C-alpha cells in the first residue's frame, strides 16, 4: 500500500504542534487543502511536499501562532476570572455571607482575606498587561505563554491555599456559614471550579511554552 505523501506530511506536522485544539485543527486542515491543490497543479504530490517545506522548517512558524493564541486565551481568562472572584467575594463579605460570626472576623481570617484580595488584583493587572502584549507583534509568544501560565498558577495556588487555611482554621464558623447562608455553598463551589479552570489552562500554557516543535518535546 502506497502512502500518500500529502497525508504523511500533514500528519507529521500535526504531531509536531501543540496548542489550542480548534486553531490547531483549522491550521492542519488549511495546510492539507493547500498541499492537495499544489499537488494537483504540479501533477506530483511528492514534489509539492518538497516545495512546501519540511516539518522542521514549517513547525516553528505554526507553533509560534499556536503559542501566541494559547497565551492570549490564558491571559484573557485570568483578566476576567480573578477580578470577578475578588468582586464576588467582597460583595458576599459585605452582605454577611462570607462571615457569620457574631463579632469581627479573627485576625487570621482578615489577614488571609487581604492576601487574597491583593493576589487577585495583582493577577488581574498582570493579565491585562499580558493580554495587551499578545496583540503586538514584537513579544516572544513563548515568553508570553510562560508569563501567563506562571502568573495564573501562582494566583490560583495563593488564593486557593489561603481559602483552605481560612476555612480549616475556622471550622465551626465555616460550617455555620454553610448551614445558614444558602449562597455560601454555591459560591465556594464556583470559586473552586474557577480556580480549577485556571490551573488547567495555565498548565496548558506552560506546556505549550516549553514545547519544541522540532524536537517534539
């Protein structure tokens, strides 16, 4: 059975690339269509593949676009989620949902809540800066993806870690909040899912930033 040179070349190129699945599939489909048109015009698929370029020549250009897209998506997610979490929990706190004690919150809760606020604000500002940078041609996409991944992962670990410490250290108050405030449980669940989404997305950004399309890792 004879292997189609166009299909073999496109599959090899696809294996060399990492990044957002939708964009990656679109790029591969366009490449396959373009190669088939060139093969028909040349009357020789192998010749069309040779003239198109090797995987080692093409992959870095395709990968740069995929990496930039991943950096942009990650920065956008951070720029939206962290300010939303900050605003949402501050609103709940101001309405007595996040703290149900009879007196003021313990110093530990107040301090960790402040850490969360600062971390969320810093991540939001940095994410906006990274998002703006992804719209320019100059910055290295790999550095942008690495920056977005690092900032987001650090923010998720800080905010998630402080939340766990606050709730464990104030177990009775946390249980009372969950028992008496209908919004408390769903809010905590949504916050946890949001941070999980950040961790998954930033993990992808870090993997893409570290990927070498020529070596395949």
